[in-house]
C-alpha cells in the first residue's frame, strides 16, 4: 500500500466535512493526489444503503441490522475505492470510518464491541487508517451548529439525547496510538492549522509546504 489513509471522526456537526475540505485543498495545492470519501456512501451501492440507513421510515431499526448495513456500504467502498486508490499512492481522506461503527453501533446501540469489531474486520479486510483524527466538541455546541443550518434531521439524528450523550462521551474518551484528539470548538482556522501540522509531519512534508 503506497498511499495514506486518514479518517476524520466525531459527532454530527463536529466540523469534519469543513476540515476535510480544507485539508484536501491544501494537499491538492501541493500537487498531491487526494480523494475524499464520506460514509456511508461513495459508491452506487453504498449511496443506496445510505438512503435506507437515514430514512425515518425505518425508525427503531434493529442494532445488528444497522451495523450490517453500515458494514455492507463500507465493504463496497473499501473494495472499489479505498484499496485501489491507496495502491495507486493516493491520500484518502474519509469522513467517518470504522470508529463510527464501534461508537454509534457498539456503544450507542449497546452491542458487544468485540463482535462489532469482528464484523468490521470482515467487511474491511482489516484495513485500518494510518491516523484517525477526532474533532471533540460538546454535544450542545454541535446541536447549535446543526440547528443554525436549519437542516432536517435524519433517522440517525433522531435517536434521542441519551444515545447522543453516550456517543459523544465515547468519542471524547477513546484512545489508541493512532488516534489524535483535536479541540473542535476552536475556530475553523485554528483547527485547520493543527490538522495541517499533524498531517504535514506524518507525510514528512518540508517546512515550506
Ligand atoms: P460534520 O461534517 O462533522 O457534520 P460540518 O463540517 O458539516 O460538520 O459542520 C457543521 C456546521 O458547523 C456547518 O454549518 C459548519 O459551517 C459549522 N462549523 C464547522 N466547524 C466550525 C467551527 N470550528 N466553528 C464554528 N462553526 C463551525
Ligand atoms: P451524515 O449525514 O453523513 O452525518 P455527518 O455529516 O455528521 O457525518 O450521516 C451519517 C450518520 O450515520 C451520522 O449520524 C453517523 C451515523 N453513522 C453510524 O451510526 N455508524 C457508522 O458506521 C457511520 C459511518 C455513520
């Protein structure tokens, strides 16, 4: 595998999409090959599964059905897009990846984490990101941001406060050697600078870049 794989994680409204777009344009300016994928989605099959997952007609979906659907979408994305791009040497930026399933389904839906991880390993051929960057924001702030966008809440976003508190706490507390926590309540520019310094160091880009 020649490329690099960075996953961005955090609760809804934590600023992932904003930061990924900024990072992608910085890397593109340096003539790096970059692709952005958002989950669930990124292939025809995964986009179709996304429609089911976010559709409020399926309120109260069984936790395992939800897990398998997220994993079905991810299996297609990994096989058709992420692995071939990494083989070509592309930098892949993912708006969510396996940590979302561990936290939203494992912890949020109260499923046994080791079993969820087994399903994830099968679906992804054990493909892990080089780095996972988590944007930590208080739940209240993310809700304020989403409300100010005036958007219609999807099925996942109508899972209730208790669910989201559990999810937010899990994102804040998760720790691993390839996980980096960033304070997502800072300004967009400040967070972007912090991400750039992490990524630059990781990719061993020169000081002038
Ligand atoms: P996510 O992809 O994690 O759901 P977005 O990047 O779509 O988050 O951001 C959600 C909303 O919050 C958008 O309206 C965005 O402009 C705004 N936003 C993102 N980052 C910040 C920030 N650091 N400070 C204030 N508002 C932000
Ligand atoms: P999306 O609109 O992409 O949210 P965001 O912009 O915050 O990323 O919707 C994806 C929703 O699905 C979001 O609520 C998180 C949830 N999700 C899971 O529960 N498990 C997963 O494995 C993934 C990828 C997402």
